[in-house]
C-alpha cells in the first residue's frame, strides 16, 4: 500500500472530506468554505450612548435621504464605495457633531448637511468637485471650512448662515463658480485663497460682497527650535537653516579660556562666524559657503596663534533652526 495519496504528480499526505464543521481539505489546505472577503462598509453611524449602525457597500453609490436615521446621530463615517451624498441626506440631524467623507465622493448634494447645528467639523476630501445649494446652510457650530482644490462649483447658500465660522479656505487656483449667498452671514470671516489668485477671485466673485474678505492664504510662521551640532557634523538637507544662531558658551576649549565664545550666523548662501574673547573683544572671524548638506568645521582656528592656525576648535555649536 502506498505511503501517500497522489493526485496527478501531487503527493497528498492527508485527504479529509467533511468534518463536524463541514469543511473540505486537500492535504492541509482548506478548500471549502473559502475565507470570505472582509466586507467594506458603505457607512457607519454612531448615536448618543455609543450605539452604532452600519451598512455594507451595495449597488448604490449614493447616500440618500433617510437612508441613515438622523435622530440622535452623533457622528458618521462614509466609506470609499460612495460616490455622492444625495439631497438632504443628513438634513436637520441636530446631534451630528462630525462627519468623515470617503475619498471616492465627488459631489455633496443640495441640503445634504443643512441645519446640522451641532456640526463642528467636516473633512471634505480632494475627490469632491461639487458642493450643492444649501449643502451646509445654517451649520451654526462650524468654526472653519477647508475647501480642496478639486472643487469647481459651490452652490447658492452652500455655507450661508454658518455664523460661527472664523475662516474659510478655498484652495483652488482657479476660482470655483459660486452661487448667490454662498458665504453670507458667516461672521464676516476671512476667505483665504492662493496668494497668486486673490485678484482673480475678487474679479470672478465681483457680483458678491466678498471682495474685502478675500485674502491670501497665510504663510505659517515657522517654529524655531534649538538644534545642537558637534564640530564637523553635517546639517541634514531637510532642515531649513536661516536666521541667526544663539551663542554657545565654553565652545572653544582649546583657547584655555572658558569665557571665550563663538557667535554663529547663517544666511541662505554662506556662513559667517565670529570668535570673541571673554571680555567681548574681537578675536577672529571667517566665512564658508553653504552647501547642501553642509559640514561645519572650525579646525585650525586659533585666537592665540591665528597666523599659524595650529589649534583645533572642539565642543559644540547651537544653531537656530526653522523646524
């Protein structure tokens, strides 16, 4: 009797048909039932008290009115199989505070989130091209809106009467078409647009009383931080190094004077450094062209014997870096 079962040229160490849980194996490989695919969700809704409901993706690619129960609805997450949020889909969901929209949604329909007065945040993905009439009208708890550069059309009263807004950012270089009253009664907050498009927006939206509110998107103020480098270290190329550094005490220990210090300055093209004695009298200076990445080396610099340049600078320097 053979030691194993063969199917064609395949050696089978075991062949089980059926079992208490009705599974079929070929050797150690499960043939039936196959592992079902992980279901993808169409939407997940969370209600007051933490209860949830959900729906799996189906043949419909739209969220329709009354599809999701809006009573006591606190948050909703819309899956990537949804292409549009339809007419009044979440109208007057008075407890809704946040909504996450999937990356396949291209349009948010008329009145979709109208009168959601508890809605504090909404993430509009880059896939959206159309925001319909009255989509977010009277969402009086929204504090800011960021409209991606994919949006080409904003309907009438789309964000009207969102009275808590402190900023509206429209990222498209070409101004989207705009319906009447789209940003009326929005606390006269700034409407930020790309810096090179301010005049284009003012011209395109000249029929509306928004010209004085249209401003360039602010450039973030860089965060300054101390970064310490040892002598000869390389500045990483992903750091923007500008401005003037602070003073690093006790840097030049080869001078035998712990009061000596180095003042280190940076520009966009070169580095300047100044060495002072403890009484702040001038000692030495120099400069090096900045490269990317850059090695900062102060070897062979000596105040006591500058001509022979025999001393080696050691210690560390601190740079003021724009993070």
